[in-house]
C-alpha cells in the first residue's frame, strides 16, 4: 500500500517544545536532494530520536542499531542483482550426497541456471549445497546465518562475494522472501515446514506479492503428498482456509516441471502493486477483448466494485518509469482471495488471451526484470 507520512512524530516533539522536523529535513536534503523518499527517511530518523529521548533500555537500542546496519548492508549488496529473477530453494540441510533428493536438488539448480534464474539458499549443506552445486557460482546467492560456534557455508559460495551473512534470523527470513520471484521447497525438517507455512501465510494475507510456490519431491515420494493431504483434510475441509488457497501451491516430481511452473507464471504476468484503492497487474502483452469479456464474468468475485480495466502506462507510477512499456490491468481487488488471484494470473498467462502484434509470431518468454518489493501495509 502507498506510504502515508506520519505527522505524529513531528507534533510529538513540537508538543515537548522541541522542533526537530525542519532540522532533520534540512540534513536529509543535503544527502538526498529531490528524493521522493525524503518523508520516509525523515520519519525513520524521528523514530530513532524518539527512542533516544525515551532512553529506556540499552539492549533495545543495540537491537535497533544491529537491525538497521544489517538491512542497509543487505540492500547495498543485493542492489547489483536487482534486475535478475531469483528463486529461493528450501530443504533439509541433512540430506546426504548419495540420497536421490540430493541429485534432484542438483538438477533443479542446473535447470534454474539454464533459465537464467539465480538460486538463493541458506548456504548450508544438504539440499542447499546441492542446489548451489547444480546452479554454479554465477547463478548462486547464499544467505548464511552467523552463529556463536564455527559454521561453514557450502563449497560453492564459501569465501566468495555471493555469500551474505546475517546476524538476525528474522532479517534473513525477510530477504529469503523479499528477493524471491519464486520458491521451491524440497522435503525437510521443522525449518522447511516453517518456511513453507510462513510463505503461504504471507501470500495468502497479501503481505507478500504473489509468486509461484512449488513443492518438489522425488518420483514416488510421499513427503509433500501427505502434507497436502493433511492440509486438505484438516484445514480446507474444516474451513480454516479457503478452498482456493490450495491454488497457491504446485506439487511436481521433477526439476524440469518445477522450472516450467516458474516460467509459465511469468509468461505474461510481470508484477503487481497497489495504487491507492486499485490493484494493478503489469503484463508483457495486452489482453484481447474476448479475454477481458470472459474475465468480467469468470473473475467478477475478485472485484469489490466496478470491473477490470486495461490501459497503457499513463504516468501514475512516477517512481518506476522503467516499466512504462508494460500493459496494465486494474481493478478493485478484494484483497482477500489470493488463491483466486493466482487463477486470474494463470488466465492472463494463456497465450491465446494475448493481443498479437501484426505480422509478428508470438511465443511465451520469461522477462528478466525486477519485481515489486515486499509490501508493507
């Protein structure tokens, strides 16, 4: 959702006889003149100043400082990979080299690299090591956790600039999702199940942008099959989740199928964002009139009011002009049924629904450009 400046902090200091806002804005203007993000930086600094005024707990201050430094460092390092699509791969660190799942994860990494997709893992052993081994250093990123005892990253990223260490688990988990254009989950332990359920919760509640979530198991494997059976029987049948929420997940049994799911998702869909009360989907290809007519009926339940509207870029996204060539589909999304939103994306990605340029043969492709960041509502 759009950022709304918080005037509480300014009035808070003024009511205490301290006018800091103008001084803070003056300093920000020196280092970031004409930046559209000045109100955000102002509120960040005023928040820290309010903490300093309270001065209640040194531990709180140290946590805040460490978190800010870690975020800033990660943002700087990952900026160079902004225009590459990335896939986060989760799975057990205890999977031995001789296990069939290790070979499958290695095949997955290689298949993702062939599609020019960068593989993100926790940089450990097992499934993580296998995925990086298959992808190779050029297509790998490792998000390691710094522990008080000795810990080594896997051989592919150890000692390279593709390894990014984190002190806090929660910040590391943030970047696993924030940087991911897709997620592939292999069988694993509590950590893998935790990541799977957290990712699905974030997407289901709209706190994270819609991306493909692929469950990968070896042929004949029952790990994810049994997990989905439990979810269907205990969650869906008891109405703890919507039936359409199951559309957020895809179960596959080969590396090629996993990569195919990701490529299909970005066949036409590029990214999405909120513009005030409108939800806007950006597409590589405009949709035909027949497709729009079908959509008005088949996906009417996604709209709070009015209908779907297709239009070209008209300057409303002033902060991202690099996407001005993309077609737009706008509607008043109910913000709740993201499983049905996934079904809409699948419909948009059907090539027969695209407007074909005159005299040009059109084939699906995956565009290598950055997507929307993690939404903070």
